[in-house]
């Protein structure tokens, strides 16, 4: 949770400076950065801006960082060259994958084969009420919120040589063999807790997808019991 808000803090600094710069040029501007002080859907705008594609988990999946991004937006009327959406195979991969839907403890993510139009644009629909309920109720000893669909997404894997090669080869393979092989490896070699185990007792085990950073494991440095 600390690293997440650190990224949002950096986005606020960048957004605030860009807002001031645009206003000095004589144009209106306002920055929008979650988790508050924003009035728009940041993943949808990031997709339109060509930063990535929207996945089954409803997040913007970028070629470089997968789902693990923190987005900020500056709205303005300044004339500019407009970018185009990109396609690097996310939608086709998500049709097969469904790992995020399998891991969602609230069942909020869709299993549909194809996305449909929702709120004016095409995407896989998320049960926002169930998602928010899970987000608000799943509280780890060292964090708050959920982020499971972000963590288990294959595109969020660390950028080693294997995943860098996979991101290059898969979009260029019209047969779909590469994506099928990658999914088999992901599901066979990387085990994650059962979806219900992420819930708090008595329904689950308060399971974690991975250990937090060393500096967030307070029990290593202080004589406390954080499992109460």
C-alpha cells in the first residue's frame, strides 16, 4: 500500500506542475489523480491515449508494466496532437486467460468470452458493488484494499528476459500457440491461493499473493503481533 500511494504522490506532483505550466500558457487545466480529486475514468482515457489496452480486470494494461500502473490525467483545451489507441494482443490474451476472474474473491470479474458495450465503450463489465465490498473488507496486516486482479495478471510479471521475449513474440504469433503455452506455464508453475482464501476469517484465511516489501514487515523490526 505504501508503494502504491508513493506512485500516486508522484503523479500528483507531475500533474500539479503540468497544470500550472498549461495555465501559464493561457489555457485552462486541471489534474485528476486517484484515489480522490478526480472526476473521470482514468483507465479509459489511458487506453484512448495509447498507453495500453483495457483487460478483463478493467485496468489499463501497458506493454511495459502490465496492470501495475498508477494513472493521472490533466484535462485541458490546449491544442495538441492526439495519440491513437494501441493493440498488442491484450484482448485476445484475456479471452483465454481468465486468471484474474478465477482469483477474484468476490466474483466481480466477468467470464464472458468477449467484452460488451458498457457506459458507452466496449469492455468486460465488472460488478462494481461486489468489487468495492471486497476492496473495503479485505484488510491485510500490512496493507488495505485488494489489488489481487492486478497482482495475478500475467502482464504484471517482473520484467525478466522470459517475459520480455513473451511480450515481443505473442502479439506477432497469429496462431495463438504462444499465448496458450504462456498460459499453461503461468497456471502450472505459479501457484496462488484459492480465491476464497483471500477473504477474512471465518470465510477465508486472509491469504496473501506475495510477501510485502521488507520495510513493510513491521514484525521484523518491532516487538508486535500484527495478526490480531
